[in-house]
C-alpha cells in the first residue's frame, strides 16, 4: 500500500525524534486520506514509539500488532 511505503520513507528520511511529527504533517499521506492521528499511529506501528514505550511491529507479538493495526484502520476510516 502506498501509505505504508510513505511511512517507511519518512522513517528512514527523518531522525527518530521527528518521525511521528513528519508523518502527521506529510502532504502525501494527507493526499491518500490519512489524517494526522492515523499517520502517527501508523508510524508507531512501523518503528515503535519515540520514547520506547511501544515496540515496532518487528518486536510486537501478534496480539499487540493486531490491536495497533485495528487502530490504524479505524482512524483511517474515521478521517
């Protein structure tokens, strides 16, 4: 999906402290219909939280990943 690709691009192009903000403010994600809160949640799913309280999808168990994925989908639908 184009949104996942863009979130991944932002994750490698921005320093860790700016990734979530960059996703929330990204015009390309907005053009795809992704609201700011959804973009931040999507970034958290991909790379984890800035402060390390949430793991990335590579480190999450299936229950955690399922919950976060559901949240991204719900926020996308609500936008």
